[in-house]
C-alpha cells in the first residue's frame, strides 16, 4: 500500500508530518490542511493479526504488565512498537502528534496515553461528547469545533506549516463525494443477490476508505468499485454461487482467523448484506455527508453523530433493525469480541431484543478481533452450522405471507 | 443501622426511610463516581451511590445480558434492576467513565423504559478552554431533566446550599483520611471504609454527623501499634472490595494510609468555591479540583505521577494495586503505575478481587508474604 510507503518515508525524513489517530470518527480532512498523513494504530494492529503476527507482540505486552483482559489491539500495537515490528516490515515514524480523537471508545483514551508515553510524542485528546440524546446539541457541536480549532493551532506549531483552509475544504468536498459513492455501494447490497459481502468485503475496503476518503484517489477508487458492482447487479451475480441466506453482522471480525471465519458463512452460501463494524469510520448509508460549505461543523458532526462507535447502544439496535428491514435480511449474527467492550458489553441484551421483541433469528458467538488464542474453531463452526440449519428450516416452513 | 449493615443492605432501607419522611420525595441512584450530587440534592432529591450488590445477590439474569469478560458491578447493577431491588429509585444516572458502564446505561434504558435514566458526558479534555462551558451546558441539561421529572426548580440558592453541605461532608472525610494516615493503628480502614461508604446511602446531613462524631472521638482513643507497613491502595474506585478483604489486608500487616475506595462521596480534593455561579463552580471543580482515578482523563497530569505524589505525601512504603476483575481502565493504568513505581523503587503488589468473592486465603498468603518481605528487608 502506498500509504505505508509514505509512512516509511516519514520515518526516514520526518516529512510529511504524521498524526496518530483512531479510525472511528476520524478527522482525516483536517490533516489534509497540513499535508499530514494519518497513522492508524488500529490498522497496524489488525494488519498484524490478519498476517498471523499478532501473538508475539501481545505476549510481549503481557510481560510488561498488560492484563489478559486488556484490549488486544492495544497490546499488539504497543508490543509491536516496542519490539520494532511493523505490519509491512517497513518503518513507522514517531508521530508529530498523538491525537486521541476520542469517540465512544474509552480504551482509546488509555491506548493513546500509552502511545504518547512510549513514543515521547505530544498528546492531544479531542473530546467528543457521546450521543446520549437523539441528536447532538448546539453545545456539543460548539465544543468539538472549538477543539478542532485548537488542534489547528497546535498542529501549526508542531509542523511549522500554516493551515491551508482551502485544502481542508477541498478534502471535505472529496470526502462528501466518497461517502456518496460508498453509500451507493452499501445500498447495492439491498439487491438479491447482493453483489458483495457487506461485512467481509466491506472490511477490506475500509483501509482505502479511511486513508483516502478526502483525496481524489479515494473518489476514483470507489467510483470504479461502484461501477463494477453495478455490473454485477445487472448480471445477477452474487458473492456465492447462490445466495441462500442474507444476514446482518454486528461486531468486529476475528482478524487472526479472518478467512476461516468467512468460510464458515460461505459454506452456507450466506451473505452479509449489512454490518455495523463497517460503519466504525462513518455511517453514511442513512444520508449523512460532510459539507464543504461548513467544513468544521461537518467534521464535528461526523465525529459526534455519524459513526457507530459514538452512537449509543440503543441507536445501534435501531441501526441493525433498519438493516434487517430495509436490506431484507433473514437474521442477525452478533459476534462478541473479548477485546472490545464498546462493541460487546451488553450484546446479550441486544440478542434478547432481536429474538424476543422483534422475533429475528439471532446468533450470538464469541471470539476476539486480535488475539489468536480466543478462537474455538470447532465450537464456532458448530454454532454457525446449527444456526443456519435452523434458519433453513425456518425459511422452509414460513409461509410467504409471514 | 450500623455502617456495615447500611452498605450491604439491598433493600435500601435508608432510602426507603427518607422517602417515607419526605412525601413525594424522589431518589436518584448514580453509578458510583463523579456524579454531581449537589444538583440532585438541590432539586430536592436524594442522591444515592450505587456500589453493586457485593455478595448479596446471585446473578440469574444479568450474565446472559452482559456475557463473559464484563466486571461484576455492571452485572449486579442490572441484576438489581431485573430483580426489583431498584424499586426505591425514581431515576438513575450514569456517566462516561468506561465502555461497560456506558453500555449499561442504555441497556437499563431499554429494560426500564418508565424510569428516568440519564447519561452525563464528562469532558476528557480539561486542557481545552471550551471544556468548562461544555460541562456547564451538560450539567444544565441534567438539571432541566431532573426539574422536569421532579416538578421543582433548582435555584442558585438551593445549589449553593447543597454545595456547602457536601463541602462540609467532604472536608470531614479528608480530615478523617488525614487522621488515619497519621495514626492508622487508631483509626483503622475496616472502620473508616464502611463509615465513608455509608455516605452513599444516607442524606448528607446525617452522614456528616456520623463523620463528625467519629472525628471527635479519635482524641480519646488509644490503639496498639502493630508491626505493619504503610500501604497505599489503588484501583478500587468503582466496584468495591468486600469489607472482609479489607480486614484481611489489615490483619496481614498493612496500615492502609490512603486508598481510592468509594470515591463517589469524596471526589473533590478541595472545597467547591462559592463564587456566585454554582454551576460554573461545579464544572470548574470537576475539571480542576477532582481526584484522579483510572476513569477520569486529564492528560495535563499523568495518573502515575499523582499516585507517586500520594505515596510520598502519606509516607507510604508500598502500594497494593487492588483491581476489580475485568476492570479494563484499572488494568491499563497498572502498566504505567508499575513502570513508575519501579523507577522510584516503591514495592508494589497486584491483587485482583470481585465484589462477590468470599474466600480470601490465597490473597491473605500473598499479602502476608509481601508484608514480610518488606518488614524484614
């Protein structure tokens, strides 16, 4: 990926400036105003996991004192940093700024504190009020905008570069376009068969989405993807030979066993038509977009309201309910990951809501997103098989008027 | 009721008694730290700190709702709701202290749709000039919610009055903490802890009287010095360890000279100033006068530095990191605490507890070994 090459270059020459950020509700557009490049510790961690390299850094971090119950993303990232491991084998720069763009996940506050402590880089916590009301208030937006402006001043000092407002605005414009195209892609999954898997495939598209969203390359990439997928819809071409089941998946994937996990669904010709995890960086399929006419406010709104992690638990229930209804899903798969309490704490209640209140067939399974040790293949396979067997029976016996 | 009974009473008799005495009076339970109790009080309601259910409740339903790897206090709070133990409460208040507590708030909302349940976002960026204004607006939002629920306005006078009452209460707690650090053989933690924790369940005036009474008796007491080491306890700010565990720590040779137990009623390090704008004063106090903990974020001053200062101020010889099982914020801090303590040659011991644990033999052995290694060093 060209992005990692740029980071390698920054490690050698200190140019361009780099900012460590979290994916969720990121403000990558603001970085564009400085020509700065994001470093996403989460992406580093998941890249290690998917390449089966996460266990060593996790064990190293545990030797330092991290607990079995700490988020394994953090352990892999910190462990890898201290051991000098990177996902591509290249170098990662010391960030110009560690920007904890806190949205929802309290673990990030700790993670970035630790990154700043271990790298010696300066830390700024951009606090985003959690969505405890239906919509953000004027005070919420004002608070985030004030901090974005403080951040601009801080970055001007740290990079020695003047903030280029026009470039920022331009990035916001590109983001709005990328979001439009990405949203159109998401909506293609409403077709039957869906031309792509809105969990497994959407996840692999998250990298370009979060790194290149505010750039012409991003728009171009997703326009190309949209065109290809539209052709697939016209040809009635789905992900598997047949599309026997349409599901909504909630929760992050088990990255260390990504392929194995995917195959457990492929075996049943099941396709995810929507997923919450693919909205971590932004929830656009319900209409929200960045607005180049109000760049600061729209970045603030994006951070506040338009990403799944800063939305409250019941808003997530509603999001999944809309997917089930509007994307025509047969059931919901809840994947509890041990590492992430933001996603997982309370998912039993979510299951209770979907099965008992809405009557949607729901499967609840557990593993982890980063730690390869928490993956019981046989058990997961049994649970998934039993679920689809029951769902098959349910579909066969349900009358069309149901 | 004696303090030990008050803190383990799942019938919330003290809350029921207050409601019997105050016709139409409402009680608001808050998840245990950093709640603006003054606002609740100023609205004429009784703020009650929820500290989980200890070992008093078998979990029947909450495990299935919260799954594995989630701390006990989150589950017992939900369990109390699902088993009708929270009946004396008219409302519940949560805040942005951790991911599990936050999700709990919304799970409670779904399961108890008729109850007043709110979530406060406490700022994580106190360095920003806009944080105070934001927190004022957040407190105002809460205030309006409480007023609408209770049909009673909060005036500046009632808020100032509440601030005075809680300032007095916290000031007495601080004095008792100082006294304990000065003579831990006279005021033992197994006495101080239930006394302070009872404040979660009592009207503030009643609790203040209890604190004062204890403080006044200290002068006439004598205690026998023991071969013990001076210990700071860190990590038990939310879920609370069983009282028996604290007794065991003392029996095993620890003079506990500072701790972060029950931070709820004692979270300001100094008085909230009375300067004519009480909401601003409360907001400013959260940002600038609040005690550090693993769930309050202020990157202007790292917590590990604050812990070290505490160790030096109390002339402690060692630190016991007493962490609730599955408490992720405390476990994260452990890494940096450990690093800092080792850099400064302060001995430390990590112990894990659960509120519902009832056998302590393994912990006793660990603590005894730790204490002996220091006593005969």
